[in-house]
């Protein structure tokens, strides 16, 4: 019984890592979404928010969600680094 509860607990505590990009860092959020779907097995999706009414810097911010830190790091290096 204790082993079963550990397995259930592991499923509940699934890791989620969020990477934030604004429209100054990435002009095309859908291109980054397509790249993440093709290259990152743990990619869960993207949510784009309009922040133009509360931010002087960005009009939109995209939140990309990953299931492991390796994929999140690879995405961050690709889209926040100089490799664009």
C-alpha cells in the first residue's frame, strides 16, 4: 500500500518549468512554439498574454511550459541566446 501511494504522489508532483519571453526577445511566438514542439519532448504548450496596458517595455509575454529542466534550458539557450 505504501508503494502505491508513492507512485500516485510522484504523478501529482510532476515538474513544470516555465520560460518567459517578451516580444522584444522573440518577434514570432508561433515560431518558438513550433520549434519547441519539434525539438523538446517534454514541451507542454504556450500561453501568450497581452500586457501592453501595464508594461512600458513589452506588448505581449509568452509563457512556455516544459516538463523537465533540460528541455527548458535548451529552449532558453535557443530563444533567449544569440542563436536566433
